[in-house]
């Protein structure tokens, strides 16, 4: 959406940046009576969020079952990812590992919470997602075969959400080269989601890498990044 990022409270006169709070509520008095003070509206889809896995980690330390821990992690990740955006004050943001970790916990956690018994490989993988830095993703080689589809679906969904914001960004900053890549992105994301993520882990990584290369092209003007994105998508075909 397009917003006036700098706001002023009608009741107490406080000024603040919507980009920092993600709310029209006055941070000083709580009033919802505020106005934008900028002349122009700016495209903005991002919201200030923190992926705090502490509650799930505490349940793990307290001896809760892995199914319950997985369910709690999925709940936290689902809330974090809801309404997440990649355009901040008109500037395109990258598809970062924090968001990918959240999407994977959402799907992997959901899968394990419905499983009667979690085996050793699945337990190790869940712990790697939970206890690592939220900006670090487990390597594709470490994904248990039983969770490969969950990871594939998580990444395809993440790239699809990113592609949606890319389209909004390109409406503001038209680029024929980037437009030509969005079609294949759409096709491969739809295919992966139709298969419930049952694609090779290497294909899921290619989707992520292609999205990041398209970002580099749009933000840095790196023509080789656009070519690399096209090559990765062609490899998926």
C-alpha cells in the first residue's frame, strides 16, 4: 500500500514514523487520531517484526514433547510471517534468511506436530532450526527426506510472496528485463505449491537464489545477476 510515513497525532502533537511502528496509533498517548504530514504517499509493505523463538525453546527445555514444541514454533513462525512485506519506505528489501527460517518452521513445525512419532533425524533438524541463529538456515544436505517437501513448500511459498511484492515494486519502477523473469517465477512457484513442495531441495534453493539475484539486479543494477537468475530458472525447466 501507499502511505504517508511521517505522522502527527491530532490529540498530543507527537510525530513518529509509521515505518518504525507499523501502526497509526500514537506511541505517546495511544490515540488513533493521526494524519500523515508528507505530501506524497510511499509504497510500503514491510512491518517491524521480530522472530522470537524463546517460547518454543523454553518449552523444549521444560521437557515438553517434540510435537508440542514443533506446534509452538509453527505458531510463532505463522504469526511472524503473516502480513510480512519486502518494500520499506519505497525501497525493495532482500529475501532474507530470517523470513525463510520462519517459513520453514511454519511448515516443518506443522508437519512434525501432526506426526505420531518424531524420529532422530527429524528431531535433529527441528533443533537445528530452533536453536541456531534465526538468520542461519540448515544446509540442504541436512534435510531429512521426510521433511524435504515441507522445506520445498516453505521456500516456494516464500518466493511467491516475494514475487508478489516485486510486481508492486515494478509497477513503480518498470523494468522490461525483470518483467521477463517474473513469469517463470510464477510458473515454478505454482508448480512447487501444487506438488505440496515435493521438489528436489536443490530446486528450492535455485528459486531462492534466483529471487536474490533479481533483487541485486534491481537494486544494484548488476546485469550479470539478472542473467544468473534467468539461468537458474531455466535449469528448473
